């Protein structure tokens, strides 16, 4: 298993060259860049160049870029104003498309194979008009991405719109070539359930996010953090053994968020220690389920 870390872990911090150095020294082998301007200003060419240089200095490739999902990402609120490629308002939708194109333009300075994209927000219903708007956006974006050597991977999210079943049906009906899926185990746990969701989309998955929660909100905890001392997983926890048994052989991205329990604010090394322990645990579990992989 390649150790891929999402910089969402440090979304409350600036993604500086010094932080990249710490990430590289922790044993991380690749990163997924989370695009929130308060964390990483992907619009600023100088910032992108500086980051690309830091990544190259440490031989740290970019596995994926996570497109922005909010206009004014704010770490002190549960949600901000959505930036949605399926917004029924044409002007807002085009604004979202332009913002995604800005993230894809980073490929001029740093290469990455995947762009992880939310279809809409967790508050959106499965409205046919939203799917039509998403199709119009993605018809343009997939060509823009392909020209830069990038595949768009739609992520299953909370709510009705982007469930695993709806994403699969959307791709089947639209026949959008060059668009795949990103399986998020934490979001699946909050929705239809991990095993059901994964079975729906597993043959279209090219990358996956792994993190934990208590089944109520999107906490982005370390895998197994909600595990009880009982031998059987509780109804409100992820059955990691069952999940890893059917997980397709795709890159797994650790997508954690710094928690108050980690003595925040703290040195980045504290959070990276949590990430390292998580990688160890996941690698051990995968080896048990797939001993010959």
C-alpha cells in the first residue's frame, strides 16, 4: 500500500514548504492536495510554483487534487456557501466550473492523475435538473481535464444527490467518457452503508478516501478510532474488516482532520504521528485480508 495523505489533515493551516517537508519526513509517499484558499491558494501562481518546487525537492508526487467544494471555506463552521457544478443557476454554475478549471491549470506546474470532484452539496436532493446541470458542466470539464492528463473522479457524498447508486446511474445514462468515481468510506457510512455503497460503484472506482466517524456527522477521524473493545463492530461503527475484504485494488488516501483531542494547536508532528499509526493499522488489516496482494 502506498502511503497517500490528503492535506485536508492540515486544512486549518497554510500548506507551506516547511509543512511539506514535515509531511515528506513522516514517511508519506504521495499527497492529495485539498483546494481551499485559506489552506492552499491554488489561484496564486507564485504559491503553486513554490509548492511544486517543495514537492519536487522531496520527491513527493501528487496523487490527486481535491476540487474546492465551497466558495468561502471556513474551518469554524460546519458548512459554507457551496460551490456546485450542478447549481441550477447558470451564472453560479459557470463560476464553479471556472474555479475547477483553475485547479486543473495547476497541472502546468505539478502533474496529478486525478481530480476528485463533488457533484453538489450534501443538502441537494436527487433532482433531475441538478443532474442535467452536472452533465453540462462535466461535458466541458472532462475535455479540459483530459488535455492536462487528468481524470475526473466523482466522489460519493452525504445527502441524496451523490449516493453511490445515483453516481453510477448518472454515469451510465450520460456515458461521460473520462469520468470515474472516488469511493469515500466515511461518507458511505453516513448514508447507504459501506458495503452496499462499495458494491454499487466498486468497478468504476479509481481512488478511495478512508476515514472514520460515529455515523452521525462527517468527523474525518482516524480509521478504527470509533472501534469498541467488543469483538464485533457496533451498528454505528465501520466494519473495517468487511470493507477491506471487498475494497478494489485502488490507491487509498488517508483523509483525516485534526481533532481537538490531538491537543490542537500542536506541532504538525502530532497529527502526522496519528496518520503514521493509521497507515500502520490499515496496512496490517489489508495484509490480513489480501495476503498475496
